[in-house]
C-alpha cells in the first residue's frame, strides 16, 4: 500500500520541480539578471538553481517554445536578442495592441484600482530613490518596479473584453517585458519611466482617458527611443573595440 502512494508523490514532485525551475529562469530573464543575447548552459543553471538536468532541460525547451530562448546543438541556449529592425517591429505591434482598446479598458477599471496601482508605484519609487544607485538594495527594488510596471500594462490589456486580442498580446508579452526592462537598468531611465507612469495614472484617476491614452503612447515611444539610443551606443562601442583590436 505504501509503495504506490510513495511512487505517486514522486511523480507529482517532478513536474512541480520543473515548474519551479522554469519560473525561476524566466523571472531571471524578465528581471535582466540574464540579459538579452546571453549564452547559458545546462550545467551552469543546474549549479545556480541546485536542480537536476531534467527540469533544467525541460525549462529550456519550454522557454524555447515561448520564443525566449534559442537552443543551438552542442553550444547551449541563448536568450533571444533583437536587431534594430526587430525592435522597431515589436514596438509598432506593441503600440497597436496597447492602444486600440485603451479607452474601453481604461473605463472598465475603477478609480480605486488606479489608486492602488499608483500607491504601489509610489512605494517602489520611494524605495528606489532612497537607495544608493546600482547598489544591491537599488537592484532589488528595480526588479520590483519591472514587475509593477508589467502588471499595470497587463491590467489595461486584460480588461479590453476581447479574448482574441488578449491572446495576441500574450504572444509577444515576454519580448515586451525583456525589452522594456532595459530602460530600468539606469537610474535616469527608471526615474523617467516612473514619472511617466504617474502621469498616466493621474489622468486615469481624474477620468481624462484620452489624455491617458496619449500619455501611454508617449511612454511607449520613449521606451523605444531608449532602446534605440542604447543600441547605437553599443554599436559605437563594438566599432571602437574592433578598431582597437
């Protein structure tokens, strides 16, 4: 009697471990702990997470299916990176997806909900500003901001009332998160992003929905400009390194 019950528990434990490794790895990519274009190995992740090969391999395959990892035989896995053209295409899609139902979604949420989101943002802002820039404490609150940020954008999509549009959004949500998080890597970037979120939420609380939509469009474009500027700086750095090398 005991053995079948024990075997059943073992069978339950394996998928739970796989799910845990998958979530930890995905969150590390979303937070920017594992940055775009980074190569990772199964052995490396096993050691860091204290996991066996099976759940790590399954997590890799699952993240590959979601378009987050590219797996190359005998070389490992690489966190997806995007060219300037791909970034432009992503933000064009993002702009349409987040704005087409914005007014309908915005009116569906209550002022109390917007105040709650604003309070969460204010709390993160206070902690970020009171931490030494780029310190371990600052980095902890930066990651919390990234999650609050994505929750805010998610809320406005999920309330659109169109289940098929939500599915379209979810297909590129991870790429939006990975890309948008890059703006939070600098002190000025995160401060300006928080300021823009406050402006959007203030407009929503006051019922100025068209103003909020315009502010959201500006927020998305500013994040794209940050991406483009960062890519130009990286290209220049690579050019200098090639010349020096």
